[in-house]
C-alpha cells in the first residue's frame, strides 16, 4: 500500500504519502488521498484537525487547496527526497518568525551555549552506551573495549571547554560506536563505517533516511516551542541548515532510528537485494521505504515513562524542545534525554 496513517488512541498523528502517483487534495474541510492499489483506485478522507504532520516521501501531487487547508489548521507539511534529505517545509507567511526567544538565542554567550551543548552530547553518548549494553546483553556480544573507550571519551566531554573539544570527543565516540555496530551487522550488508552524504550501502541508506525523518519531527517540535531551529548551540548554521535541529536530534538517534534499523536487520525484514547500489549512492526500494517509515512511526508512537507519565516518544521530543526553550530563556538548566 502506498499510503499509511498511524492511528493511536482514536487520533491521527502522522500521514505518510510515500509512492509514485498518490495525490492529496482538498474536499471541503477534509483531506482526500487517492492512490492506485493494483487495478483498484483507493480513497481515504482525513480530517486535518486530527493530523500533526504530513510527510510526502514519493513522487506524489499535492494541490494548493490541500496545502492551504493544512496551513490553516497548523498541520506540518514536509517533503522528503529520495537522496535522502529533508528538502522543504510549508510554513504560513504570517507566522511570528521574530520573537523574544529568538533574540535570546542569538544573544546567548559562549558559556551558556557550551553548557547546553555539553549536556546534549553527554546524553547522546549515554544513549550510545545504552544501545551497546542492550545489544551485548541480548546477542551475547562482548563490547567491553568499546564501552570502556566511549566511557573515557564521555569523561572528556564532561570537562571540555571549547566546541572543538566537544566535537572532537563526540566524533571519536561515534567512530567507536559504529565500529561496534559493524560487528553485529551481517557482512553482506557491506557496512564498514558511518557514511552520511551519500550513503553507499544499505545500512547507511537506512540510517540517513531515518535521521531525515527524525530531523523533520525535531525541527517541528522546536518551532512549536518558539525556538529558531537555525540558531544552534553546537552545530554551526551554514548553507541554511537548521543547526539547532541537528543539536537536539543527537539525543534521539539511538532510541528511535538506530533501534529500528538494527531490529529490521536482525529480523531479516530488510535484505541486500532490497537495495540498488548505484554509482553515486545506495537506494532502497519503494516497498522497503514504506515498511521502514511505518516502523519508524510505530517506534515514535510507543509509550515511554517521561516526567512521571507514560507518553509517546514523539511527545518526549516535544518535551525536550520545551525544556530547551526554558533553558535558553534562563529559567532553568537544560537536562537532556537519557534513554533507559
């Protein structure tokens, strides 16, 4: 099927349009989605009041009427390319793009930025350790050396006094972490190391696409919290890249994307033959893409204890964005998300 809606507790959160030929139109106050399933045309009508985000991940058509209806209802509309990259988001023109919080972001001093950046990377490193410990326990793999190495770099992060020191330690953590994952990923997948742009093997293709989807959710959460996603505390804004989105996303890579990718590989849900290795990059098939998107959103909608309540991981992302906004305002110290 080329169209999927994640339904949780009788309310819609995400609509993913991920196949060639699918169309999204306005029909009164409803969204009308049409796609072809074999020889049969299928139609689904969705209320925009029940949808948080619409992701267009294939060669689909979206009418101006549908765009207007989504914007009027403050529904996030994003477009993801096949490369993969998040390349467009529709934002209404009269939204309040300059706020006191944005000015506060720009005015933050180096020590304030360092404190938040350090906390984000410490929590991201904790989550990498948590992932390796979980794999070691469930698959009877010895990651003692890797865990010890990452732990020592975590101690360096805690006392780092410059962005360069933070990024250097974080880069070493990532290198060791993905080197450990390589040991549990089947060799036929061809995974040697983390390659971002472009991915040349199935695992990197899955990771890059998953991070793109995650990034779209993190950026939207930051915008709803009143923050400027382009004004980062760790990553530098360049080429119009939303640096703060990449900052906060560090806390959620392992509990959401990495976990889904490793689970799909372990279960045999993705195979080498599901990917096309071109001269420039590795492409996943449309069937795998749809299955993967469904798995990602299923994971993001799973319940997790956060702030004394069981909420979806999507809500944890929004909660961390609000915490970040409070810290930038100076109301409190920022406390990152530790996956337990």
